[in-house]
C-alpha cells in the first residue's frame, strides 16, 4: 500500500479540525475538556471504533480509549497517544480566533496538539476507506492532563502502552521535517513561603512578607540554571489584601535536563532550598516528574521504518531528542518502541501566535498512514 496514493486533502482536514480548535479545552476546566473528548469520541465511534470512557480523577477530565476493528484484536499492536487539553483559557478564541493566512492557520491548541490528533484519525479513516487492513490492531488513547505533567493519567498511559508493541505520539513535528526519538527529563516543584502578617500601613515593620521571601527565592532559583539543567518559576500566588503584609505565597517551578543524573542533581538542589529564618519559612516539595527518554534500538528501528515511509513520500525525515515533555517520556522510558513528534508542522505553541502549516496536515497524515500500514 502506497500512502502517497491515499486521497488526503489538507483543506478538507482543516475544516474538520476547526470544530476541535473552537472547542476550547484548558486543562483545569474539566467540563470543557470533557466536551472536547466528546467530540473526538463521537468521531471515532462513527469510524467504527469501540469507545471506552475512563473516569477522571484528581479533578481532571476523563480519558477516551478507542479500539478500531481488527481481526487480531487483543494482540499487542499500535497505540496512538495524544492529549486533548490545552494551556489556553476559555475565551482565548477572542484573541486567537481560528483564522487562515496563506499556508498558516491559527487557533488555540491547533499546533499543540489537536492538529496531530486529528490527522491521526484521518490516517485511520483513509486506510479504512481504502479497505486496507493494517497488520496490527490500532488503539487511540486521548487524555486530559498532559499540559500539567499528566498527574492523573500516567498509570493509564503506561498500562495501555504495555499492552502494545509500538507507541506513536502525534505531538507537534519538529523543524526540518523532524520527529522525536527522545525527550529530556522534567521535574515540577511546589513552592510555599510563610511569613508574619501585619497591617501594611500602621505596623509594616512588624510583619515579614511571604511575597518578599518568594521573590528572593525566585532569583536564587533562576540563577541555578546552567548548561546541564534549567530552572524556572512559572506560577506565583501571594497575598489577599494590599493593606496586609502577606503571610503566605505559593508558586510552582519547573526543571529540565537532558540526562537523568543532571535532573537528579537539580532536584536535590531545589529541595535543599527549604529552610527557616526568623518569622519566615520556605518549603519546596517535589511534584510530578517526567523521566528522561533515551532512544533504544526498538525506537531507532521504529524511526527507520518511518524514514522509509517518508522517503516513499519524497520527504527526508530527521530525528533527535527534544526538550518539552510529552507522554512519550513515559512510554519511551519503559523501553517500548516510541516515536514522537508525528504531528503537524507549525510554530509558537502556548502563545497567541500558535499556528500550523496547513499543507502539513496531509503530509503528516500520509506519514502516519504509512506507518500504520507497514508496522508489524
């Protein structure tokens, strides 16, 4: 089966994708993410898949698992793993509406990673329309919490991956037609400063500001970044009344490293920041962590398979490790053959300029179809 002969149409795909993009689905809005999962589940049910809804936990939305009909159903096959949550809050469509500008199309979550998820379903749909039975059964798992480190669904992803031979992750593609064969390790941290309250007007000097302590620690954390391990604070909440010296301030930090040993050292440095001084206490606790994923022989063989499919399509496919975690960290670290970055080309994820290259919908759709058609 030559995937180049399948009638992928980027324009038609873009129109189908529009409904997904305009269904805003920020991670912490459980109802919104579930509405997006409903859209995807309905589409896959129409395609003939057996749909299972896995109840959410920890305040997050559900998961949707879809198993497509296959004569070898139940045997290890191919897992397509994607997330349907985004970082964009409800209302982002006002500032980042779905709009086309030449070969670019903009919208919240269109690049990370609704475009990749949608083209994966189109690949399955095109193979079915061609009456082609893939060598291996296909399962699609859509999850609700990747953008915050996958705290509620890591166990579901790992369990599903363990039942399959390959994992394909349609996260955004990399420049120069790149795919991802490894990812850096990432750790998250919860920060809390506690001070001493006082009236900010009448008795300012008797208070000890938790916000000031947090600010001091943020500068320390930022200064810890080096070539081996990066540190950043991305969330801070402190105080309640401007006329009160703040007694509490909370934040979240993130650290990333190319090697697990470097991340482990970074974790130790972060945890060592905990301590007390007169009237002020600062604590660091470890949050969710994505392990480093270094490619093994199985992943590199999977890449070579993809490279061969791409050559058949007239495309040179590059690969490498990447920063920015994904659920591929988990499956790759398990030793399961994992190929990530199979989604659309584009730029500026997590910003109000997030966009895709429209022609990559069909191009990457054909690549996905070729992989599904040839993996054994």
